[in-house]
C-alpha cells in the first residue's frame, strides 16, 4: 500500500444509507437522524438522473422507496422532485424529497460529517459517466479525511482514480466476497480500503488485508453479538443500518480486540 493516503479517523460504526433502520434510506432526514444518533460517518449511494443530475439513491427503480414507479434514469430533476420519498417509511417522513448530491454535501458539511459515497452502477449504466459527474463535486466539497469513494464497479473506480490521486481521493474496493486477486485490485487503484459483506469474510483474508496496511470495512451487520469476533479479526469499521445497537459492544477505534 502506498503511504500517500490521508490519515482518516474512521469511527467503528458508519450509518448505512443514512440511518436506514430509523429513517427513509439515503435521504437528508436519514443523515440528520444519523447525526442526532451520534454517528460521525454515513454510507450513501449516488446515481445520475436521466438529465445527468447526481442524486442520492440506491435502486435502479423508484417503487421501493417512493410513491413513483419506473426507472430513476427516466427522470429529470423536476420529475424527481415531485416524488414523495418518505411516506413509504412512515407518516413522520411524508413530503421528504429526493436529495441531490449537492444538497447532501451541504448537509454533511453543516454537520461536520464524513461520508463513504458509493458509486451505484445499476444495469447497463455507465460507471465512467457516474464517476465523471460525481468525483469533481466530492473533491470540491470535502477534505480527503472525511471521504471514501467506493463502488462494486471496476470501471467507475478506475475512472475516479484517473481524476485524483490517493492523497486527495481515498478509494474503497467494494466486494461481496474478497476475491483471490484482492491485492492486485487494491494496488492497481491505489486503494485505501476494502469493503466486504461481513458474512463472507474469513479470518485468514482479514489478516492478509490488515497485514498489507489496508483499512477493512464490513457491510451490513445489524447483530452486534453475531459480529463480535470480526473486531478481533481486525475489522476497522462496520457499516450498519443501526449503529446505536453496537454502542456498548464495539471496541474503541484503533483497538483490534473487543
Ligand atoms: O457500501 C456498502 C453497501 O452499501 C453495499 O451494498 O446494496 O447496500 O449498496 P448496498
Ligand atoms: Mg451502498
């Protein structure tokens, strides 16, 4: 691993999609809820509307998390704004609007929060185009110490890296399970971290990753007792729908063992 990475003070717990257990995922309300619950970092997904506007959204479609139907890529900003993206979660969130990347960055700055921004490439959409639209805006808004850019999409990360070096843009390699070629993938991207499904991580692979100097993040544990031995494996941070469940269980940052 190169030594030019920023020294990020990652918390043990990162709120997944905002605070997805307590508020409609990937909304401004969810990030406010995360902050009010004491979270310093959130994980969020970003995609482009059909008119090229970057918005905070997970799915390729609208039906699960809004009162609309059809594809996100079919919307322009005016149409996206008409959707209610809160009522599906609960009446208290009625009238919540889809957040643009710009609005979300303003909120993160106002609350002094860090973000793991995931470039979410759905279907046949272009990871390169997404990185091109999102990375300059992230670099302009946030210091490297408060940012990790991740993606499952290799081309998106490659393009992101071509836009900024490791001292400015920490990159997280996102995988469902860590591939045999993990070292090559990390080196070719000058990556800062690996983010993997906690249920598919092995102690052996965790040891290799930590010995090579990379940060290791796991998604999406929501059962602190079941997750407990992963801290001892060297996992740095857990990206959870409900970090508050872990309050008395996660070790302090920097301590490997619970
Ligand atoms: O970034 C970790 C996690 O969010 C990846 O999966 O589907 O929840 O975006 P997903
Ligand atoms: Mg995500």
